[in-house]
């Protein structure tokens, strides 16, 4: 399990704690976690401490010496910058104390004087003396008004620069992050954070800091050389891994002490079978470091591949990022793949709401069992509300961020893709500045979370991109490819859905072409030998994405060409029992009428189809449940022209269509076996809507054939629960989500994890609300009036839902995956 199990191949019960301990070591100056660090048994062969460890240890020793009152003998002259550069980190830190005390002026006793004196030392290259001045100024500010004294932020930024001059990269990183914590718009802190991370041999983290600086600053002034330095550092890091990443010798000193006990275990023939059955992947990795037999029998690549596959969506190995194993410098094995999937499971969020405030700030609200206080994400503001979404496993939140007050002539970077961890892992958000003029308006993470499909305008065309987001799930971000964007093609209109079993997309382009395309990222295209991809595009560091203005060409290829007139907003690819490739729910050409279309359940393997709705209207929308058990559509059901909202159990051969509402629905969303509908109430104000939820009768909800349950040829209707009040959706919801609700419903979840409430934003109040819908069998019943009470038959087939609950101020919200 080399390369994958040391940091994060943990069980769900321990993953967050271990990641939190690792993050505490990198916490900003003055913000270190109070949680005690726990000693951890390494799972990989021993590796010598890197530069970051040595620097931290040296700085700790120097700090301890200062705290104990140690004084140097004599007062030597301050070292020159050339002398400091020749010194080791430990010597430089130790000498900085002596140098600083030697040049301190007795009269410098105010914050302003200390700051000016430190600035002079910076100009002469005496970083040690400057650091001491800034540290003393920060000590004085503890008892004074920071605003009147010039503030802590510039002092922390200068302290970071001074520590960089003397080679104390760890101290420089702490000071830069402390400045960011006090003022997120202090741009110099991000630049110096990037330089410190490069000194610590962490090029991936350095590029993330540089990208954030670019997005906030709006131009790459001062950042031009960082990508080249980061790419060179990453290449050196990959080459150096092969020199010290060697398997542990099983006859080393630490294993000889338990050789007798291990030999007894090795002689038992039933031990490997028991371990393979009951041990987790993390346990197997530990055991593989103790005995040769365990490595060859139970801690093998095949075993870890099986464990990783079991954690993939639909249990499909096609979601595994095996392309990471092909990068020679990383020297990764199947244990790394298991670590990725295990970490993803450990960081899953449940029962949480991502809320976009009216100011563009994104917060997380724990809404189960009762709503809590919003917790702002450590990520940029300016969220494009309708772009907000969760990864399929709830590991991170993704959205498009827009900078305010952008001058197109002076600020070429105005938008960015933001990926922010939703758990308390301690890792920061990844911010990817985008090509000038590009603003993605629809983001859709893949079921495995390591890819993200997005729609955006580039070169005056609507382009489909795929982003490599595996860095967000990697146990070590330094051994994962950078977040890159690759254009798959352009078309308008363009709608798509992810396959449940593999990184593929079902695309509906130009209104009449259905195609199936692979969502390859740059690294996969490079390893496949694509002539347009190279190592720099796959593993190189770039400040902006995509790397060029290429739009990928028109999506001309098509498996199916629709002849009839139909306007729909989303093809749907659903899982299907007994079929690896699942089923498509798409319009198909009518069997006899060339002008009509049918809604069909299509087998992508052979193209065979079952009709769900024989006659579809010209304009329609439909929704398939994520379980693959139901389909609902709003429009014409048969030739005579019956209209309304219809549902049908799948497969179609087992049931007949059932009308659940005699009227049009603005939106349809499944939550398990429950169908939520946005309806226009009669005699209501303009733009007013009301939520209603249909619960199927027991005969439809069971797995038995519906026709056998029908009495006198009639199918029981079920029950319709209606919200007690109407609402006007926010502008982001009504203008950008509602017209394309079928597409947004494929990646957003408006239902709570228990499918007993729906979240929505209200324009008039400016808040996000939670509308409860107690499930059938919960005992809830209310005869109160509701917005649909005046409709015929409402008194027999509808009930009123409880009152809505206010969650938080905001213009958009969505639930984490269940």
C-alpha cells in the first residue's frame, strides 16, 4: 500500500481526527489547534524527514532556547545575506537571535519605530534583525489599539518576508497565514505563502496560494515566475521520490523484535483468510509492514484494488483513478486508490445545507435534527448563486466566484472555480482562476467526485469542460495532478448527465443529437498518447485554466438523431439492476408518426427501448428518480391530449401511467419514492409558486406488479401534501434554475436526507426556508386550508403540510447528498 496509507487511508471513524492533527501543524500563527496530537504508527517504509520537518524542528529548538533565557557569548556582527544563504536552516534561525539583539536600538520602543527599523533591515538584507523588530512590534500591539498603531496585518506580512530571507520557511508560512486570517484581502500574504510553500517543497500547495492571489489581485503582476518554479519543483519531487521510496526490509531491526510471534502467525493456514475477511484496508496495510507472508498473501495490490472498487459508485472499478499509478515519479500502488476512496467516505457530509448569502458568502448549516448557525466556508465571496453544488459524496462544495468592481482592461481575471472542503479536514479551498471572459454557469461533479463537468462560454461559444478535481480527494495533494480544465466540445443548446458506472457523459446537443462521450481529463489524455496533450498540460502548473482558448470542436457525432419536434432540457442516465451500463431516459422517434416523439427507457448496450410515454408534447420536462424506480413527466400523455403530471413505475411493462395532478408543473424532483412538484396556485400573484408532494399508495410503492393490485381497473391515487403558504422564489432560482430545472435537478438535491422536507429560497423575506412534508404513515394529518384547497377533489385527496422553518439569510441553498 506504498504511498497511499500513511496519511489518510483511515476508517470513517478516524479519518477526520487524523486529518485534523496533520492540519494543526500548519495552522496560522496564533491559531494553532488546542487538540493534543496523537502519535501515529507509520504505514509506509520509513522516510527521512523533509525540509519542512527539519525547519520546524530547528525553529522549535531556537524558540525553546530563547524562552529559557539563553544568551550568546559576546556580540558578533550581523551576518550578511550571503553568509545567511550559506548557513543551514538551524544555524540561520539560531544566529537570527544574536543578530537581532546586536542591532536593536535602545530608542526603538514604539510600534511605528520598530516597524520602520525592521523595514530598513529588510532593505539591507538583514532579515534576522528585521524579524526580531516585527516580532517585538507584534508583542507591543497585544496591549494597544491595533487600528491606531498601523495594524497587525502589515507587520505579519513583513515578518513573513523577513523569515523568508533567513531561510525560515515554516515561520514565514505561519506569519503569512496569520495575516490572511486577519485580512483575507491582504494580497502580499498569499504571495509570501506561495514562496514559503515552494521553499518547503510543496509545489501543489504553492500553486493553490498563487492562484488565490491571482484571483483576488486580478492580474499576474509578480506571479509570472511562480508556475515555472512550481513545475520545476514538482518535477524534482517526482524524480526524488524514486530514490527514497523503497520497500521496508522485513528483517530490519524493528521487525526482529516480534519475529517469533509473527512466525507463529505465519504457520497458521487460516490466518490469511480470516484477515482478508475481517480486516479493513488500513489494518491490512499495517500488517503488510510486519511480515513477508502478509505482504504476499493479504496486503497485495489485488486486495487493495478490490477494496477500493467496493467503495466506488455502483461498485465499478472504472471510477478508480488508475492513471495516477502510471506517473512514474509518484511510485503509487493500489493502496493509494484505496486511500482515496476511504478518505472520500470519511469526509462525507450528511444532513447539511450549503447556503449562498445575498452578499455571495457561502456557509454550511447543520440542519438535522434542528437548524444550527451558519458556518462560513474559508473561501472567497462572490458566489454565483445558481452554480453552487455539492460533490456527489459531500466531500466538497463547488461554485463559480465572481470578483466585484472588475475593469476588463486592467483586470483580465474576473472569475474562478472554487472547490472548498466541507469537513473540518484543515485543508484550504482550491481556487482556479479562469480564462478571461469565461464564467461557468453550470457545474456538475461526477459520481466519484474526482471529475467535474461544467458549462461555460468561451470564444463566444457554449463549451462543455471536464475538470480534474482528484486533488480534493487525494491523501496527499502533492502527489495528485493539479486542477485543470479540458474542453470536450461545444454546442448550443447542450444538456448532459453523468453515467452511473464510468466517467462518461450522455449529451443532448443542438436539440436533436444524443451522443455518448468519454470525460477524459488531461492526465488520461496524455497517458493515452493524445497528440494534443503533453506532460505540461497534464502535470504542469498554470495560473489560469483552461490553458488555452481551445473549445474542443463541435459535438457532431451522435448515436441517436431525433427527427420529431421536441424541446427537452436534460437526458438522464440512471442505474439499473443487473445492468452495468444502466438505462437512458430520453425521447425517441415515434414508431409510426414522424412528427411525434416518445419518452423511452433505452438500453445503451444494444439500443433496445421500452416506451414510457408514447406521445410527448413539443415542450415537456421529465425526471427519473435516482433509484431508477420512477419516472415523472408533465405534458401530454396520449393522443386525445390529456395533460397534467404523470408518473410511472419502471420498468414500463409492470405498470400503467398515473395522473397525479390535473395541471402543469413548473418543476419535478424525486426524493426516494416521493415526488415534489412546484405548482402555480389558482388566483395567485404573479411569480408565486407552491410546493406539493405526491406519496404513492402502498400498491405502487411495493415491488409487486401494479396491475395486479388494481381494483376494478382503477389504480389508487395516493396522497398529495400541499405547503400551507405560497412563496416567490429568489431571482437566482426563478431566472436561472427554474427554466432549466430538469438539468439542475440531476446534480442538486432539494430534498432532505430523510426525504421529509424541501429547501427553497424566498425572495420577499430574503431567507432560505425548510418546508416539512411528513411521510405517509407518520401520523400527520391536517384539515387546514392550503393554496390548492379550491381545486375540485382537494378535500378528499390533499392535506396541508406543517409550516415552513426559517434556516438562514440567503438567495440559494441545496442539501448535501444522502
